[in-house]
C-alpha cells in the first residue's frame, strides 16, 4: 500500500493512502486546507507544466486526506479570461485529478463562483486583463469585491465521502446581516462610495453536508476578506472581515455580536432568500483562510476568532505560535502570520494536527556581483536569490536553504494545515 510522508514541525508522520481507520465506534479522518496562490484557469490548463502548480501538487501529495479545502482557485467560466476557455466549474475536478493521479469522479465536490471579479470590466476584445502589472489593470478591476476577472478567488472542497447537499452563500447584502452598518464612511480605491446593496462576502461561504459513514458533517469553507486596507485608509476591509467572521460565528452557534436572529431573509431579483444557522447539535468542520491573525488585538476580526475558540474546538496549539502565511520572498525577514484555521464542533476529538512547515536552515551566501556560488550542494539543499536595498540601491543576494522549504514556499505563500480527527 502506498504511503505519503507528512512534515510536521520537523517530525515525519506516515499515513496509509485512502484508509478510513475505525477506533472503537469512532471514525478517524484527515482534513486538509490549502490556500494555493492565484490558482487560475491558465495554471490549471497548463497542469504539471506550470512550475508553481506542479510544486503545489507535490506539496499536496504529502498528505492523506478525506476532506480537502482549496482557497484562491478560479471558478472557471466560459470566455474567462478569454474565448479559448470554455469549461464551467471543472477546475476543482482537474486539480484533484492532478493531485490524486486518479479519475476525478472518485470524489465528491462543492465548488461555486466567488463574487470576486464579477464586476471587473473586459478589454475591447472581450477578454479580461490578467497581467497585474498592466497599465489599465486597476481601471478594469472590480472595485467592490476586488479581482480582475470573474470567479477569481473561489473556494472548493473535495471529499472521499458523498456530499449530500451544498449551500453556497454569496448574495447576502451586508446591511441585511449588519443593520447598523454605515457604508457612507467607506470609499473604494478610486474614492467612490459603495453601492447600498454591497454584499457581505467578497468571495463566498460554502456549507457542504458530507455523509461520513452515515454521520452528517457540515464541511464549511470561508475565505474571508483581508483585514488590511492596502493603502486605502477608507477601506471597509477591517469591518468586512469582522462581519464575515461574525456571520461564521452566527451560522455555527446561532449567536454573534452583530446578529443573533433565527434567520436572515433578503430578496435577490424576484426570489426571496432565507439562511438559518446549522442545528445546535450539528457536527461541523470549518476551514479557510480567515485573513486575520488571532493574536493581533488591533484587528476586530481577531475578537471574533477568540469568541469562536471559546465556543468550539480548535486544535489545542492553533492560535499560539503557528505560522500559516509567509511572504514569497526568500529574504530573511519576510512578513509572517497565522491566517488559516480549522475549527471543529465540540463532539469531534482532535487526534493530532499541524502546519506543513519544513525548516529553512538558512545559510546566507552574500550579496552583489562578486559572490561565488557553491559548485555542488549537499543532497536536499538548493540556492535561491532575493533582492534587498543597500545604500539606496537594490542588490541581489543568495541563500542556501532546504529543498523542502523552497518547494513549499514556491508552491504558495500559504502553508497547508491539517487535522486528524475522530468522529
């Protein structure tokens, strides 16, 4: 039987592939969440020929999983980003085919389009601008929900168990959830007011009900808006992050600091929509890039996370010293944070869990044009470069690091997180 190795804080655990162990009357399953940077249709179409995607697949293959969550994946739509793309909702299937090496039909899926990029404008030829450095990219971008093409930052789930139903929530007007919201104090990056019906979610919220050997488990995905204003002091991002997480808290517990009613109702076109929290005794696994560090007291979203931690069950060490985000540069002092989370209902026992975080074991080789790079490297070591300022000018520097660290870093700026849980 095949095995995959899983790095965990320098230790290696080995799990058999595609086995659902049973301990007593309990079922033990593995949950994995991975935010794969800018995973768009172009990369998916290139498959393993695309260097970043190939490395993300290699990292993903280190895990045995029964429930797998992906953030930053484009929901593919016809003619997005141009007319050569004609698939619809197939990206999650194609990714799982690459990761598993098996037919994608062996898994169940929950995948729907995010709001991100739905208001982005097309170029004159009908295509979308995909070059983030292009002159007109900000002019064409979606100023309400961000993004430069439709469905850009969607979330997807794959399950080795049947998914009985899927609820994808994206159209709730923000004011329906937060009746005290004053949108007039906020502006987009061009200084314009936001529409009165601005959605709560810049992406979407997914509840996939999975049948795990007869037990219903709500597999809940949320990729929250960053708690960061990106140079716009009138950005609503901090408040929106808080309220998105407050919605998660309400959906899981029926209560939050923003809204604690029994249901949410709003009209979407001619149809009335209704959302209710899950049952109090429901079993759930909630995952995602929640885009705020629980340790950052200056961010209002962190207060919601601490409230969730009191109500439900994170893995015992999450929220202390785990880093799930590291900037893509190989410079020695990049920005790091805990942004990704797994939260569990109280009837679930956590056997173990962690963050896929191979150590770097850095060896600085120097900067500038006179650096002599090693002709040969020990097995498992690679050389990478980065830029830094010296005396007002950019200089190139080199560093030797562990190959596993470089692989993880080049696959995505987020690190996969995982939990082995007992139902």
